[in-house]
């Protein structure tokens, strides 16, 4: 009787030890992620300014559908997503395959150079890009000198070119970051697989699509999900390069939420509703990406 | 055929490297030039570095912002490493079904967009301000608390713990060390590269954090470097030389951390991808 008791006590003790290691992290994540998330959901059914809020059911959600600024912000965010994420992932994959070549010289230099943009803060590089691409900025000066254009391109003030500038900026900042993940994964692939493929006469593009892409699929899936989540939350760049302008031509959903809550009269309820639209989009897109990756597996 | 392929390879990588480096060069060169020369497209180093720096020190609270950023990032990094490594270790070493469920729930937090959290968090810290002003709006604590624990870092440490030799654990237990003792005296020293990689990731994201500090830090005395740079960059008649020196100074810490710890970073990343 005594023995089982002490055994039981020992087991409870070791279970408690295990939980005590993870407890602080679990509490902090619940308090600062899941609890606010629930609060935002409750807020999304309320309207009013500041802290004078009353429940109004689905009013905010029906307002979304007729809100032109919201629709423009969603459209802009999706343009960034559909153009920039594939562009960056293909570029990063291509560069990492080149860098993984065993005969390549100056490998360290190339890798460091291409990763370098990742050490800059989003705000800092955004300001640099804003000046480089301004009307009389260096990019236009160079294009004019090389006679590639006859008049300066309105990189910041034209609705079309402003989106291009944002896409170029994000691609500059994040390609090297994704490259590091691919390079790490590539180094884990056994080289003999490629040797065997070469003996069988597979071209480099066959090797790329037949060996590299399938083996890297989990990490490609991971980077495309994180990039998608990142792009859906895009804020720093747009805020500091174009401020969302001209008009609302480059405004993102996150920026609209910020404006609704902290720039105009604080409309926390409706802002929370807009923020839930991102939650739903992230959930949907992640499911789709998992499905797409899963199907090709089978 | 093979030769032209090689040539194309080097050409492509060289262009990529130049495009990546050029904005840095421009920013460093411009910080030594007068504003007019920057506008004219001058690409050579100038002699106005000190003058630009003086102007920056006179018009902004540079030292204060640097100190604020340093305090916040260093505290965040140290706390984040401690919390996440304890949890990552706990989830892996004391693995159980219920813990695996909790772990998977924590991972879901990676999908939550910050935009959905910022309003409730702002209101939460607004309420805290009424009771404990020292950790409410406009304090260092309010910046650190919501950002210090990330599921990503916990995941990162758990993945790396998978490679931690279990024999060392047993040896520690045989020697009569407590579970915390094993963690502190055996695990921590063996996992240096993981900690280094985690430190780089956390320090960089904390030093560069913009949106949350923008919302929660409201007085000039609490401004961090990204907020200072953003304010300078949004002026109507920008003094390019002066802004560029601010950006250079703001970038030095993260660049330094990266270059000093680059080897550990790559090693740590490879470990987590395995």
C-alpha cells in the first residue's frame, strides 16, 4: 500500500516536472494570442466609437461587402500575393540550386550577398527604396542615362507603378531569407541521387523537377505558407514607401485596420471585423496549399 | 554547351548579388554626402559624414531611441530564448499525448495575423495602464510582453532537441542532477548553435519590430529606432544625408549580430530543417 502510494507520488511528480517546463510558454501564448483573438471575435459583432460599444450582430460583416475601401485593400493585397509570392519562391529556389553546385566558386560571397537584405529592418529598407524610386531618384536617373526610358517613371505616384515598386521591394528583402531554407534542405539531399540521374541521362531541368522539387516539397510548402501569411499582413513597406497612395492604390488590409483603429475616429468593432477577414483568408489559403501539396504526393 | 551554362550561372548570380548589395552601398555612400549631391545621383563617398551625424544628433533624440531599441531587443531575446527553450525541451523530453495536443494548439497561433490581435492588445494594455502604469501603454513592458513568446521559436527548439543525445539525459539523472539541473548544466551548453540561431532570429525581429511599437509607444521618449527612421522618412523636405546616416546606424546592430553569428545561424537552421 505504502509502495504504490510513493510510486504514484513519483509519477505525479514527474508529470508535474514535465508540465512545469512548458507552463510559462503555454500561459503567455494563451494570454497574448488566443485570448485577444477571442476578444477580437466578440468586438467584431459590436459597433461604436472608442469604448462606447454595443452589440449589433452581423451589421459589421454586411458592411464589409459594400465597403469600397475594404474591397480595394483586399484586391491590392491579393495582387501582391499572387504576383510576389510565386516570383520570390521561384527565384529563391533557382538561386539556391545554383549555389548548391559543388563546383561553384565564390559560393560564400554569393550566399552572404543575397542574404544581406534580410539584416535590414522593414522600415529602413522601405525608406531607402522610397528615395531610390522617387520621381528624381537614382533609379529614374539611371534609366534615363541609359536611354531605357524617355521620361521618368512615376514609381511612387502612379497606381500601377506604385504596386510594382512595392513588389520589387518585398522581393528584394525576402528572397535571400527563403533561399536559406532551401539551401539548408538541399544540403541534406544525398548527392548520389543526382549522380544516378546523370548516368541515366536526365537533363538539369529534369533533375530539378524530378528530384529537387519533390524532395524540397515540405520546405516549399512551409515557405509558401509563411510568405502567404506575411503578405496578407503586409504593413511596414506600404506604410513607409507609399503610405497606401496614390489614393488607395497600394493600401493593404492591415493598413486599413490600422487606419480604422488609430487614424480616423477609433472604430474598433468594425476594424476587428476587417481583421477577421484576414484570419479567414489565412485559414482558407493554408488549407488550399496543404491540399495542393498533398494531391501531388499521392 | 557546358561552358555557356557556367557563364550564365555566374552572370545570373553576379546580377543577383549586385542588386542585393547596391541599396546598401548607396545608403552608406549617401550618408557621407550632402542632400543636394544625393539628389543629383552622386555615387562617390563624400566628406559630409560628420556634418550629417551632427545634424541628426541635433534634430532627433538618437541616443535615446538607440537605448530604447537596445533595452527592448536584448530583454526580449534573453526572455524569449529562456521561455522557448524550456518549452521546446519540455515538449520533447517529457513527451506525452496531452502535451502533444497542447503543442499543436500552440502551433496554431502562428496562423493568427497580428492585425487581428492589435486592437484587443491595445485595449488590454490600456486597461493595465489604469492599475499598473509601469507596464501599461507607452512602456517597454507593453512592447516586450506580447512579442516575447512565439510558437515558431518553441517549434524551433523542439526540432533541435530531437537531436539532443538521450544518453546525456540518463547520465545526468544517474549523477543525481535535478531535471532543471540537467537542462541548465547539460542541455544548455550542448545546444549553443541552436541558441545562437534563435538569438539572431529573435533579436532581428525585435530590433526591427514596427507596427506594435507604433501603436503602443506614444511619446518621443519611448521611440525606438524604426519609429525614429519612419518619422524622418515621412518628412516633406527630407535631408537625405542625415536620414541615411540614421538608417545606417539603425542597421549596424542587426548586421553585426548576423555577421558575428553567421556560422551558428546556418548550422542551427540546417539542424531545424532536418
